[in-house]
């Protein structure tokens, strides 16, 4: 299993935008994620992916506590990022309450782990319009206003893709609800800021929108 290398090479600029602008960006963006099950086999005990030259089997691990528990580690096929030839698999460990995203390269058969900083796994990757970058994010749902996002650079050499995380950004001011690419050097986010009622401590959520450029 490969870990995507990281290097902090981007400077980000954050600008506030309107909901109308965000919705227009979202309308213009073409999602490049498709659920292609041609090379996928899944049953109650295993998920199998057939790449161009290999077969990968993700075996489920079920914990036996003797009490009828169904806790275990399970793998779910999420789809194919067609422009970069990556199969996306979600790993969920129900006993330890953690998750991860695993990526399988159809051409090279390399496997990558897209690790989350929190218990919940990263969201499915979004590919930029010209396939030069991908972005994913995760929220900490156990704390207010904690999230991070990762921008991954995509390189192609002799028909094979390689990946490097060119920016990892952490926020303690908001969490991310949605992301959409604008062009190769900017994307838009729908974010939620949570405050607490002074008397009841109930959450008060405010939705706003950002354009992030680099």
C-alpha cells in the first residue's frame, strides 16, 4: 500500500462569494466519478477489483465477540475516477469506528491510502476540469468547526499517472459541506460555522461560501 507523498507548494487565497455564485460553479462543473462495476465483484466476505494486469481481493474481517455482533472491517466499492483510472474503495471499521479511502490504479495496479486526520474517512475525490488536480476533504464530526482538505497534483508519464499532495489545509473555524472545482487553479466551498447558544449550548449553524485560489 502506497502513501501519497506530500509537499507544501501552494499558497491559498480565500475570498467570500455568494450562494448564487457557488450554485453556478456547481452547475458548470462536470463530475468525473462513475460507478463502473465491469471489473468489480462483491459478496458477503470479499470485494475484488480486476485491474489491467492484477486482481486485488479485499477480504472482510468480522469480529467474533460471541454475542451476535456484526462488527468488523468492511470494504465498499464507491466508483471509478475515469480520467485518472483510479478505483475508489471505502474501508469502514465498525468496531473501532474509523474509516479510510483506498485507491487502486487500473493501469499500474498501485494501491494508495488516502488517510483522514479524523475518525471519519475522506470524501470521494473530485478531479479538476483538465485533470491536473484532485481534492478531497474530511470533517471532525465530534468537534465543532474542524476539518481539513487535501489538494493532490496529478502527473502523467508514458500513460501512467502519479500523485503528490501539494497542499494540506487544516481549519478550526468551519467544516466543509460541499466542494466544486471552478478551473485548474480555483475551487469553491460551501462551509458551515457552528456557534453555541450561551444558555442551552445547542448548536447554531451558519452557512457561507468561499472561493479558494492558488
